[in-house]
C-alpha cells in the first residue's frame, strides 16, 4: 500500500466509511480538473462540496459520481481564459 492508500484507509475507518466504496481516483481526477480549470484553491473546496452533496443524496458511489459529473459539466461550460 502507498502512503495515500494508508491515509485513505485510516481516514475512512475514523469516519466510519467503507473504504471499498471510495473511488480515490475519481476524486483525485476531479481535484486536478478543478485546479487546472478553475483555480488551485477551488480543488479541495470542490471535493468537500461534492462530498456534502453526495452525502445528502444518500452517500452511495453513484451519488458521488453524479455530483462529480455535475461539477465537470460546470468546468466544461466555463469560458476559457488565456
């Protein structure tokens, strides 16, 4: 296991989450896209907001994917800056 995998497992256990239900790559890809498409500080805030939205919707992996898809659509719709 990598340090990241160990950390995610530790945090999931501390927060009583099933680590098997977590899609780490999806969240990392999301934060990368937000950091590059919006602003670096927006990345962790967006991940937090996606987590809140997914939790309110029921919290299963499909809810996370739906919230991520919504954010990615927002990024795609943003005007490009030079």
